[in-house]
């Protein structure tokens, strides 16, 4: 792939979305994404896919959480990259409407580490991803007054990414598997996206789905009875299914910075939260590539024989 085309594709997809799609940063480029996200829900999907009011200790309630996150991806070469994703979460459950706080919790949420290998450079681009989830906290000591930050279990992520560009449209699909341990069911993943790209900005419509590979017979009772969940299936859910859709807008602020804003909404689920999120982030590009500007000297192999110049 030509360098110019590679840089354009990196800007269109990999830089805004990092490891979610098939494009990788160019060699020795570090991409940092820092941002803030708010998530809110006052409903759960029960085990029969019906929407139910979120109840905490019998009170109608609302879960809200704020995230400050850092995603980083570094291009080791044109075919390999490594990524790191983590951040800080502050969550609380309050009575509705506008009542007292019932549960709260804060701390570092699940950290992800992984590698991506782009196996095909030409369109459609194809890449494989492997990573691990590490919870930097524990839910074993969660009591009735604290809200769990996450599921508290380690996991393994395997994904395949494929995408292509057709004029102003960029399309991608990313199926995968998430192996969750500690009694939580494994999940099948599917992410798709379509972007409309202009000279200095773009719009992206995307979908993210996760389906549990095993279900308990008869389903679980409603609401979530796990201590630290506050009745919500947004965490500590053993067999969740969830489908969300989102819209993202991005703008090129300079050659080294991008700005994005996005909105997501749940459209279907089982033992999962029915909510929405809004977020903004700044993408920074740190290029450590130093081209070799030394004058190239043509080498003559020792085994070659020089012919004498003609005397004619």
C-alpha cells in the first residue's frame, strides 16, 4: 500500500477508533485517545428481553457513571501494533426522581492489553487481534453499601477485523470471542461500522453486540441479586446479551490532533442495562519515525567480476 493511502486510512479509522477496526497506526506512531463518557440507565432488560424498571432495595432508581479513559496504540511495524486501554470510573445509584444516593463506587475499571496483526495490506484489509482483560480491583469484598466497578474477572479477547474504503465510505466488520472466567459465561462479539468521510471531518454509524454462549435454564430472576450490583445488570451479570447502536462525529483539529463526540443507545438485551451514553475525546498522534536521510551508496558484491572498459 502506498504511504499516502496508508496515512489516509489510518486517519479515517485506526486513529479515531484505535483497535476496534482493521487499520493499524503506521510504524513508530503512538496514538493516544483521552476522553470522558457518561452512562445512565433506569431500566434493565430481564431474562425474557422485557424492559423493567431498575429497583434498588425496592426503590425506583437510576444508575449513572462517569468514565475518564486512556487508550493507547503503538505501531511496531506496518503489520504489528500493541494497545493498552484503561481508565477511572465513578458510579452511583440514586432514588428516582432526584432522591438520595443508595450505592456508590469508584476506581480503575477493566484494563485491556493486546496485539494486532494485519495479515493483508491491500483492500479489503484484514487483521487479527488477541488481548487480555485485567480487573485492577476485587468484588470479593463488595458489601451492600458499595457499587461494584465491574465484573471483577479476567478475560481473553480474540477478534478478526476486516474493512474497505469505497470513495467517501469506509466499511468494517469485526467478529470475535470474549472468554470470561469466574463463573461468567463466554460471549460472541460482533462490531460493524459505516463512515462517511469528508476533507476535514467524518460521521460514523456503528453497532456493537455481545451474546452469551450459555444460558441458565429458565433464566435468572429480576432484578440482579448480586451484592454490589444495586439490582442493575450493567455489572455482575452472569449471562448478558446486549446490542447497542451509536453515532460518532469527528473533526481534524490539526495534523496531530482529532476531536470526537459520540452517542450510543441500547436497542435490545437480556440480563443487561437499557441505557444511553455520551462521550467526547481527544486523539493525539506522536510520531517517532525518523527517516534515513543518509546518501545511499550502491554496493558491488565481492563475487561480481568487472569487465575491462572497451578500447574502441
